[in-house]
């Protein structure tokens, strides 16, 4: 059986029926998008939703999907889909009685849109970043799919570009507040990097790619090191920039102070071990790294991009520096590291913020309700029944689910 069941996640669908979802995923590594998908599918009520997946290649991510009990098909997912990929997707829709197709990344959106039009199934595409590209906008307008955005910047951009308001929704990402909880770090991180138990640690977590700004973190670290040579830095993650970043670290004279430890399976322990998390992304929606760290009571300093300001309450749960301003990051990090009491107070406030606004169960329910509603509406009001036929949605069938933060904006 897939995922967890929880009474608080009851959807508008009738209890004796379910919705068949086809997830078309444009990548299969282990970044923020893939973690979002695993979180969403793990908490989707298995008695109400049946899920099938299409991925571009085999990986640890596809193994994780199968561990959830899901059927996974492999086919190329490209900006210009091959006939074999279209054919496979169409047959998967027919074989599994799919009611709705859910795409992740623009190239998956293309395949989902074509498949939806050929099989007369509605399509939803989740935009994981802070920008709606012209390419994805064209797909949406041509194929009539529904967009889910995870930050106000993308939501407003979609409306400004002409996506009808009834075809775009804002639902922020969420975090498992039962898994990511405050507490004392296990102490293993400091033992691993061979530093004393009382060594202050500042961390970066994320894919080592240009848009995530790990190079900006290194520059900020050098500035911090000049004032506080007792502080050590931890880089958590893998990516194409890793070797260049190690060279950069050595050129900056931080060999003994900056530690690259790759991705970790016990990320909650990592966050608990840090005194401060620094987020230097150049482009982001609602960052899972920020949500996870704050849920663990770790205060943050972050660049003001995408949905960061919707997560970090400046001077309360963390501090925000202007986009690209690594010197501002260093100044703010030094300010916080000078006061253990302030770090502690911010950590408690960060946890409280996550509990109130970014609970994964609540966000999953919002998405599940929206998927059920769109599947029930069908395409242009015409419902093609699959194995999950017979579902009904109470209330206004044309209403659009919007996250509470969008209503408040």
C-alpha cells in the first residue's frame, strides 16, 4: 500500500472511489523536486489515490518510488518527446485507468500535455522554481493544463503572463514536522569532520549547482573566517560544481575550515548539529532546505530570492540579505553568531513558524483536494471515467484552491 493514512487528509472524493494519478517526472536524481515528490506521495492517502509514475531513467529515486509500492515506467522525457515516449504514456493512461496527469519540470509538462490531449485527461503541472519560463507558459496556454506554484512570485508571474486565474493555484511546499524536529545534535557531525565538540558550525545544504549559489557561500565563509577563525563550515550536497568548489576553497585558504560531506540520509541530525544555516541560492521557490532546517529549530540567513521572504520572517526566524549579496550574508551571519541567546530565540521562532504555516500534512491535503477537483471536472467539463469513476466533489466545481498565504498577500 502507498503512503500513510490520516483522518485529517480526507479529500472531497467519495470514500468508495479513488483517483488514479499518473506522475510524469522530468528528472530522477535526488534534489529538491524529487524530495517534494517523495514527501507528497508518502503522505497521499492510499485509500483515495492510486499512483503510477513515468521517469526518464533508473536511479535511487525510482527505487524509492517502488519502495512506496508504486509502478514505475521508464522512458525518455525530453523537450521534444519521441513517439515511443508518447505511445508509452498513452498506453499507461489506458492500462491504469488514469484520471489525471501530474507533471514535474517543463519537459515532463510537454509529455503530460500531449498525453492528456490524446486521451482527454486533465493535466496539472507543478512549477518547482521561482520562474515560469516562456516555454512552460506556452505549454499551459496551448494545452490548457493547470499550474501549481509554490511561491507568490511564480503565482503572480503566471497571472501576469496571461494564465487564466482559474488555471493557476498557489500551494507552498511543506515539511514533515514529526521527522524534522528540534533537539540536540547527535555529535557525530563534529566527530566526523574531526573538530572539538564545542566548535561553532555554519552549514550550507543543497545541490552543488550554479543556481543554488554554493560559490556565494564560500565567499561569505571567507569573509566570516577573517573575523571568526574559530568557526567551521559544512557543505552538505553533491553536484557538478563540487570539484571546482573544492579548488575554490583551497584558493581561499579554507582547507582546514570547510568540510564537504556530500548528501546525508540523516538530514535532521545535520540541521540540529548546526549553529546556523546559510542559504545562498540564486533561484528558488519555497526551499525545502529552509523549511527542514527551521523545523529543526535551526536559525537561517538567506538571500532574498523567490519564496524566501514567504518562509523567513526577517529578524524573527532568521535574517535576509539582498539577492546575490554574499557580503551581506557574512555580516548577518557574524551578527547572529555573536549571540547564542539570539540564535536560540530565533530557532524557537523558526520552529513555531513551520508548525503554523508549512505542515506537510496540510499542504498535501490542499494538493490532494485540488487534484480530486480537477479530475472530477475533467477536460472542459467532460469527464472520461477511468478505474476511479463515480467520484463527486461538493461545492463549486469551478473554484480554485489557493494557499492561505496567497489570500493574505
